[in-house]
């Protein structure tokens, strides 16, 4: 029943918290915001879902964790598609060797959350296990200061859920924890690529099977459809879910833009971006928070006319944000060059 001697703290977002915990464990020295930025975490996707909520927005990319390791040139392997028994055997073998393992789950099956909402992929770290009494796994999760304990059979369901984003035993292992590039190179590459996929995804080498669209064009599509959300079968919950994905649900506030602004403060004087870039991104985050508040109000009213007015206002706020973000990323791209 091994459990690693593992330092863990709560954080703003599941993926960047898990990366920060790995950074602490392996001695890389990155805080959470830096992990988020180096992982090209900033993004935007707009999804049409087959079940309630029928629309969903996500302010981060689907490749945060992978991009972090690639930009830092840390040897790693992403595993996916295995039977649970095989994946579990591989995960426990890594724990036996002294290495934590990042896993990607449906939060619904993590009983310590007590939620009735499916949400995936939620990333966290396996830091131990216990084969007694039916088996349990020890998990370092961004929302909880203490290491959590979960029955192994519930972990199986969390790793193989087909809700929101279908999963089949997706996990990431660190093969050699050595960071082999300097911070300036990693940060410059991450910022340049972030600007590229936000402005013109077709020019980016980043692609995600989870989020087919990415960038300011998706913000524009979201803005265009928002006024019609009141006609959806479940308008209150769909609108509420969008608010949560802007301001709650592990975003760090402002649709992940506050996390990115903190990264920019660290990187600004080391990679040659404009001094006002962190402040501009903070202002953008504030505008996303304001949009989230409009959506929250729209989700709570039973007056269809008031909801229509609020959704129209939210659409205008989103449209302005799309324009502002396009200008921001052009500024970053121009500053860094090709």
C-alpha cells in the first residue's frame, strides 16, 4: 500500500495545479500560473453537446498538460485506450517506482466532490494506492488541501466515462524529469503558439480531439448564438453552466485569463513582450468576469423577456471580448516575430 511523500496544495485549476505539484516534486521551480502559460493553457472553445447542458464553453485548451512537457522538453508519455486493468497495473507500477501519475477523469465519479454533474476531462495526480478492502487510490486534487481517498472501482468509472468528453484510461507518465530547455525559450515558444492558435488555428500545430475549434473565431460564434440560448430545451442550466465555466469550475476567474495574466507578469521582462501586456490581459479577465455575471443573472430569472435582454447584453459583451482578444494576440505575435 505505497503512498508517495508528496507535497500538495490547492490551486486555481486542475491541470495547472497538477503540473505545479509535479514541478515541486521534481524540483522544476514553476508556480501554477507559469505552468499554465508554459502549457499554452489559454484558449476558447464553443461546443454543441447532445445532452444537457446543450452548449458549453471552455476557456482553456485541450493540450495544456501535453504542451507543458513539450515546451519544457521533459520526456513523458501520454497513454490512452487501454483496458482499465492494464492501465491500473501500469499506474501502480509507476507509484512503486516513486513517480506520481497524472490521470484524466470525469469529476462526477470522484465521490468526494458530491456532484451530480458530469465534467471532463478533470486532471489530477495518483500519489498512492491501497489494495486492501476492495482497493483504494490516493489522489492529489486541486480543490482539496488533503490527499483524497477513492475506491478503485470508482476510479475505473472516472477513467472510462463517455460524458462531455469521452475518456478511455487517459494518463500521463514522466519518463525523465529533466527540463532540457531554458525558461526564455519555453515561454517564447508557448506565447507565440498561443497567439497563433487564438488568431488562426489552421496555422497552429496544436490540435485536440476534445475541442475541434479554438480561438477568437469561437468567441465570435459564441457571441452570435448567445441571444438565442433562451430557446434551448434547458436554458437556465445551459446559461448557468457557461457562467460557471467562466468564473468557477477551476478557471481561476475570468475564463482562465487571470491565470494567464499572472504568467505574463513572470515572463514579460524575459521574453520581450510589451510591458503593458499583463495589465491588458488582467483587464480582459475583468471583462470576462462581467460577462459571467450577466450570464449568472440570466440563469436566475424566470422572466423570459428579462432573460432575452440579458442574453443580448451578454452577446455584445462576448463580441467585444473577441475583438479585444484578437488585438491582444496580434500585439504578442508582432512583438515576438515569426
